[in-house]
C-alpha cells in the first residue's frame, strides 16, 4: 500500500458514492421535504452504513480470496460488470424525471434520520456489490491495519460529506430545479465515468 494507491482507492470510492442511486433519491427527498438538518443526519447514517460494508469486505472476503484465488478473479469481473450496468442504466434513464419529494411532512428526529440512513444503506444491494467485488479488488490483501483504518475513515468521509453536500444543494428549491434541468448531462457524465472505472477494474 502506497499513498498513490490509497488516493486511487479513495477517488474510485468517491466516484461510486456520488453516482445516483437509491440513497441519492432518499437524500434528495429528505432534503426537500424535511430540511438540511434532518438530511445531514441521514448522511451520517449513510456513512456508517458504508463503513459497515467496507469493514465486512476487508475482514471477511480477503481470507476467502486467499483460499480461492479464482473467486477473486470472478469477483473482479463481477465488479466490472456491475459498474457497466450502472453506467448503462444512468445513460438509459438520464432523461427520466427525478421522483418528486413528498412536501408538507413533519421533520423526523435526527436520531431517526441517522437510523433510517443506516438501514437504507445497509439493505441496498449496490454498496454490497461494490464493496464485495470492486472495493476488495482494489485493496491489497496484505494491507497493514493503519492503512485499512485510514481507508475506512476515507469511506466514511466520502459518503457522509457527499450526502451533506446533496442535503445543502437540494434543501433549496432553486438548486434542485437547476439539477432537474441538467439531469441528462450530469447523469451521462457520471455514467461515462463509471464505465471507464469498470474497464479499469476488468483489466487490472
């Protein structure tokens, strides 16, 4: 593990974190309907959920890959295919309208928002596949514990800070309307990035 490898892991995870998916839609809805504070608590729950998946992947799957090297290759290919699938769907649905937020509801408690964010992330198959296939393929099996802890901290920061940013942006009606106007361009840009990352995973 080197600083360059660590940075590449952090950036690839950040690219995956910011790719629109179920968590993004939940964050947008909560920011628009319940405000910035509650959506920030939701972001904290997302960060905790990401750490759960990342830690499980590093602690459990690394040993399995050591015992069955062919499974490691298969998981890498599965991870690449998953990224291609995300890219395809982002291009395919780029012009689809974003689901409308449910306005007029009472804000939930901050603890409830954290719990809801954690459960949303923990039951979402997207991070399960990413951390189980793509993420583990990027983290060397002999990575020392300090580097592993640094990676977990970076994963938490990526997810939490990204969704805090989403909360800030979509808690204002003007910014949300701007995204809706540019949704096709933004989604296709992210889709192209995910396709390139999938190619990188498959070839390395």
